[in-house]
C-alpha cells in the first residue's frame, strides 16, 4: 500500500489532503493486485477532479458481514463476509441522474477532450469480475463516497501475479508513450517503467514527433492513443516510421479498431489494445511486440 499511497499523493496534487485509514487486520480477497491498484487510482482521480479548489480525500478499508436481511445496506449482495474499500471526497457531488449514469462507459461530465468516461466503467468491470459490487452515495455540494465490496476469502489464493508489475523478458528497450489523458499516461508510464523499460512521454502526436526527433537513442516501440486532437495515432505512426522504419506500434483506444485504425496501419509489427486495459495487460502486450523485434 505504501507504493500506491505515494502514487495517489502525486496524482491528486498538493491541494487535496489525503487521509488513509486501513483496517487493523489483513482483508484477503481473490483479485489481481494490479487491478485493485487501478481501482484505487481511478476512484482517487475521479475524486480529485471533483475538488478543483481543493479538499479532502479519505480512503478506508473495513470488514462487513452481510446477513440475509441487509439488502438496505448493500442491495443485490448475498450474505457473507466482505472487504470494503471506501473512497470519500469533499467535492461538488452528483445529482441523481449523474449517479445513475456514473458507471456507463463513455459517460463523463467533463468538457470534450478532458476525459474518456472510462474511469468508473473500468472500476465497475474490475470489481464485478472479482464477484463484487460498487455503490455510490452523493449529493450536490456534499461530496461523494464510493464503496467497493469484495467477497473475503479464508486464505490467500495462490497466484502467479506479483504485487509489482511483471518484468519484460526481453532486451532493454525504449517506448514512446503518447496519451492525451494524464491519468492513463501516468499509470501506463509507471507500469512500463516498473517493467524495466525506458519511457519517453508525450501528450499528443505533434509533441511525440518533437520528442522523437530530439531523442538521440533508439525508439523500439510506439504506444499511442488512436484519437487525439493534435495528430491522431495512425498519422503519428506513419510519420514516425518514415524517420524510424523499424519502430513497432501498439495502438490503444476506447473504441474498437474498426473505423479508427485503417487495416493498412495494422501491418506487421503493429497491434491494437482496446481501453479500458489493466497495467498488467499493457505490459504483456508490449512484451510480446518487443520480443518479436529483431535484435
């Protein structure tokens, strides 16, 4: 949790006070640690955006035992023992319609270009995959509280997934990461760096070309969003490959590849990864592409 705490502190900024209150005992659940970290990051970033003028973000863990008649506490949940992750902010809050739509993919209250609307949808998908549910309590002007309930298990489930991101089993490589959403770029950059890769970041296609031209060493792989305001991914890939013909390309997008990545742009040495994706999946796909790159 200490590593995640540091990452959250960087993401929310100094204008938001971060308070963490963990349950005294370890609460074991059957879930991917990297995915749970992404849940916390997405919820914390959502809370930060709801407090543009500053505020307090409180993250708590607790244990909850549901009985058969506890439907008012957690509607739709069966009886049993649960671990609870609560993320509470003192931000602007949400009205009933916004609460109803909050977990729908691509729904966002932000201005065009400021968010994809995938953050809470990703949270919902990860939690549901682990047999849990997400509940939200919020009113305009009174902040919001997201509660994640996950079934507890008696003992830790054996897993090959480490607490850190997996190491890329290939030669050292440099990745040019291009993503216009800061949160996605930060999480992806950290995952790639933790996997032992050198990362050059850019917020759009034009900036990426400038970074590439000033970068003296090789660039082995381009990881780029498809739809961006200042030069989209396919145009960026074509321009970059004109200067560096051997660079491999991984397109990422919240939309399916049809209609957004022309077939000609998915030739050999190129791949497509659909959002939302976990850091683990990103590293695995990058590893696959780099492993196929000639030395």
